[in-house]
C-alpha cells in the first residue's frame, strides 16, 4: 500500500536536488576567473519504487520515488584536452626558439655597428695602403683597423660563450621543473586514487583541477599523451616514453659538461626524442650548427 507521505518525500528529494544544483551553479559562477577551474554539473538518477515481487499485481505499479544526485562531475573533454596540449607544445617550441634567437640578435647587432662596417673600414684602409705602400700613416691605419676587427671577433666570441652558458643554465632549470612537476602530479594521483577507493569521488574535482594545471604546464616542455585510469589516476607518455604510471615515475637528466649536450631519461640512459616543446627548442638553438638549424654553435663557428 502506498505510504501517506510518499508524495511529500518525492517532493523533498526534488527540492534537495534543485538546491544541490543551485550550489554547484554558485560554485561555477564564483570560480569563473579561477585559473584551471573546470565547470561542474550534477548528475541525477530517478529512484525506483522497489516494490517487492510478492506483492506485485496486474495493476499498474508505482511511478517511482523521486530523484537523487548520483555525482558532481566535471564538464571536460579528453580529446579537446589532448589537442590543446599538443598545440601548447608547438607554441612553447616557437616561443623558446624566438627567445634564444632574440638573445642572439642582441649579441650580433648588425644594425648599429657590427662586423660588416668594421670589415668595410679595414678593406678601405688596405686599398689606401696599397696605393701608398711606403706611407707609415697608412700602415698604422691598417694595423688599427685590423686590431678593431680582431677585438670585435673576440668580443663576439666571449658574448656567444656567455649566451651559451646562460641558455644551458636555463635548460637546467627547465629540467628540474619537469621533474618537480612530475612529482607533484604523482602526489595528486595518489590522493585522487585514495579518494576513489574510499568512495569519495565527489570530493576530488578540485584535486583534478590542480592536476590538470600541472599537466598543462608539463605539456609546454614536450609533446605528451595522457591516459585516464579507472582508479582516477592518469598515465603520461612524453613522445612515446612512459614517464608516469602509478608508483613509477621517470626522471629527466641533463648531462654536462658534454659536447654536444645530452638530455636523457634516467630509466633508459638514452638521449630524449621530442617532437615539440621548449626542451626541443633549447637543445636545437644551443647545439644547432647547420643552415637549417642556426643555433648558438652555428654563429660561434
């Protein structure tokens, strides 16, 4: 027999779900400008009547007992995340390339002075000297211009060496940043997994936001692939190299001083291979020594 208060209870459940929806809407609005925040929504399910089979009749059954909130989920698309991180790696590659090339342009400043006018002055003095080879004045001018050119080359060599050392130092900072970021992601992975095991999936949305921010940051260093696991954790590959999976975490090492520089994964001891990202740009622009990849080494040569 139908309970007297069944209709009131159904209405109460509906109001509770509506209140939870308003709470989540308020959370979304107040975090509209929060970096890394993912918009949330409530997932609802209808409550069945649960009539015991012993009391079933040929008459129409009860229509159910209202609605409940099953989960508070994030509105996020893994495919779009992957595309975004891929483009982020490409953007970071060109930004880092531009940064080092700007520094090179600052050293090899051919707009105000530079090698070309100094060589032109030397050639001009040699021409004057060839017309009057017995003039000591012309010989001294040639000597002075030659010393100026030599001094300029020595200055360029010193500044290029300094730029290379600074670029290697910046690369070392990036390597430490990669390792630190992986460690933080692994810690959040562990916290999220424990919440899943305890049945507290609804309490991990903010932790996932923190983790997504770190993963986005990691994507600036190289092209990565993220795979979600059933326990809430994520697995990460960087250009086909597994770098994070549960308790396993790889580490990036910069071997120096070596010529050329060697950037390797600790697990394999082999030089890394990247298709994009700031790490690839740094290595190319430090060690690039051909017309297609004109790096610091190219201009030193």
